[in-house]
């Protein structure tokens, strides 16, 4: 009889070898992107200009001040004074946590129009290659789309591949707020898609918003498509480490701390976005009641209880999702830890049986989207668990008639 060494050490090395093979294959088959990211010079320039600015002879507050301090400052201004600041420092105000939401919308509209004009000129710049001119044209058309009067842009940074966040619904008046955090290869040009619409942040958030309103028509909801972080480019080494997630977690928690009102917040984190949410979890404000991950390669934790959050943790994965073949471990900074849908992790596992692959979780009509919407509006007693024992329902609060727990 042949004996096999099943020691934990050998199992770790086997998994690590598998992880290395995966990334070698990705690199040699073209999956590893060569695209680089730069820090925003335009945004930093606007912030620097703000820091040296004044109003009525008084210095403006530190742009990096806490949201309470900044909210108090803006509340002391007249609407005309606020508007002057938005026109003078559009990128700074448009990305300033603590500024009134409506003012951020106006400031980002101004910044988008300025960026559109820049790209329109670049389309005909003879110093650019044909590819460069075409890229300028794509960005110009994307800015035109984002400038539509019915769109509410909460954050915008044109530098590099770009960062952006958009709101669906009335954020200041919302009784429930949902935040969608996407994964790799998300930027200004992939923020929304015509084909495969529901695989991009705009389609995801729009579908979730519609599903939440259908589930609880009497509950005022708002959904944020949050792509305001530099995502990994492709499935390369960046995607296998937490570097982008750690940077994004700081930005995400700054947004969450500055959200208006006191409505409960639910996080919906897809693919690498779930890594970010796992890293950010311990610093999220207590108003975050739920963190739901789909297609997760791991949350940088061995158990849900190690995330350091009081929020309920939900997970789902379709049987056809390739992410199930990623080695669920973390060694030397590579990998993202335990499988969130495993029983050992301890998340509440939701059904996603008809999600169809890695990017189908927000497709209208799927049980995955219905489950996410139920979590978003607090209709916990209506979710469908992945397993027949209904373990994901244990200890949940009852839902009242308004759809809020």
C-alpha cells in the first residue's frame, strides 16, 4: 500500500505551488496586464489650489479635514458661496467627503465638462498617435454620457485610467443605502458597458436599485456604484495581493464615514472588490449592517469573525464561477485567505444557482440579484440560502412592514 503525506505543511506547499502555477499561466497567456496607474495630478492640483484659497478673506479649511468639520464649513456658506467654490475648485469639491452631496454633483459636472473639452482637443492633436487620438475620443464620449442631467456623480478623477462613483436614488433622503464595490479592470471606460451591461458597475448598481425598489416600494433606497479606487489591471500579481485593496479600503471608509443621514448601509462586493471589503471591514462605521460578497477570491481573513466588524457577512458563488478554482490561501502576501462560502469561514451563504459564471450575479431575474436586494432593504426573512438547512437565516432580525429591520 502506498502511503501519502497529508501533513498540513505539505498541503500548504501544494497549494502554494498551485498558486504559483496559476499566476505563471496568467502571465504567459496574456492575462497579466501591463497597464500602469498614476496618482492624480489634476486632483492634487485642485486640492493644492483649495489649500491656498480663501473666501471673504478667510482661509479655507484643510481639504483633508474630517467630514464633520467640512460639513460644518459648507453649512456656514450661502448657496451662492458654495457654488463659487464648486466652480473655482471643481475636482477638490467634487471629491470632498463632508461637502453636501448636491454640491459634489454640481462640482463633478463642472469637472467632467472640463475633462470633456480637454479630450475633444486631444482627439485632433497631431502629436498623438492614431491610437492615442482614438483613446481620447472614447474618453470624450464617456464624459458626455456622464454629463447627462439624470446622472449623479459623487466622485470623479480623470487621471490615469480614472476613478468614479455614481449614485442611483436620493442619497440624502435614503432609508437604506447600498454600495457596490467592483473588481479588477474597472476604470472610467469600463464603468459602464452596452454589451454585457450588468457586468459593469453602472449596470450592477442600476439593477440592484431596481430590484430593491421592486422588493420594498415603500422604502426610500439609494445605491452607489463605487469605482473610486485604482483596481488591479488584469489577473496578474496586483490581483493576487492586497495592495490595491489596502489603498482602496482607506478611500472606501472615508466615503462611508461621510455618508449623509443615519440610514443603514449594506456593502455588495464583487470579485476583487470583496478583498477590498474584507480589508476595510474593521474600519467601517457601525451603520454598515451587512457585507455581502459574490465571486470572492477571499477576504484576507480565515473566518468571518476575524474581519473585525459587527456587520452580518454574506457570501454567494455560482457553481459555474471559475473563481472556485483559485487556491484559497494566503502565503507571503499572495492569495486572499479562506473561501468565504466554505462552512469553516462562517459567512451566511446565499443561493446564486442561476448567476451564470463569474460576472452574472447582478443579472435581472436571477436569484442572486433577488437575494442581494433582500439584504439591501433588510428583508432578511425572504432571502434564499444556498443550503437546504437554511443556516444563513439563523439569528436574523425580523423584518417590519416598512422593509427595515
